């Protein structure tokens, strides 16, 4: 099943890393096809940033996300620039700490930044919390694949923190008990 997922937020939140991890989980551990794209430029300095990944059971012939069916939005500016026009059939996961608008599609509010800061003591892992919530709500990749891809991608010495962040996101999505 083809899924087109668009992440947006502001530069420095790990938006691009999130899609790299998601694509890696799909390809390396769930044995699917994936292609990832990203927006560079002034967005890297705090403005709206966007990255996307397509995941499919079949070979992907066109690598651009045209009509995302899943959005992960981590900032108000990211919502306005990349999420406000989401079609009604889409699903959106919002970081309710930083996004104040609400879309016309199905959406879930995850206080990722606040929870990462208060529960884990590091707001820098909010993107990993959102990845956990994404998998908890959509099952776009398996939890095990996501965990392996996170562990492959994060700096040495931060594996336990990032695993807890993923588990927190899954818990916030109603998947299981919080760590």
C-alpha cells in the first residue's frame, strides 16, 4: 500500500532526519520500497522546513510526493506553508505544543515538544516522539523497524533516550504504556 508522508516544522527540529529514519525503517527492516525528498535553503536556519517520504510495497516510479495522505506537522509556520491545504481524506499528526491551527482533515494532537522536555528532559527528541506517534496511529512501518532505524541513525550514547522518545510517542498515540 502506497503512503505519501510529509513532515514539516522549522529548521533544527530534525524534520529531514525523521524522514530519513522512516525511509530506512521501511526499506531496511520492513522490506518495502521508499524514496525520500527534502527542502534545503533558508529553511535550515529556523524557517519552515519540509521533507517527505513515499513508502510502497511496489517499486516507486515517481519520486515526488504529489498528494500526501499523512502529515506530521511540528510548527505553526510548517502548518501554514505545508499542511493547511491538506485534503479532507488525509491524516495529520500535530505537535500541539507549537501548532495552534487545526486542519479540515482527521488530525491527532501530540504535545511532543512539551512531553519531550518534561518527561525526557530533552526537547531535541520531539521529532522522535512524533515518529513514534506516527507509527502508533498509522502503522506506516512496524514499531520494530522504526526502533532499529532510529538506533542506526542517532548519535552514539543517545540510543536509550531516543528509544524512550519513540516509546513515548507510541504511548501518546494510545499504543502502550509510557516508558
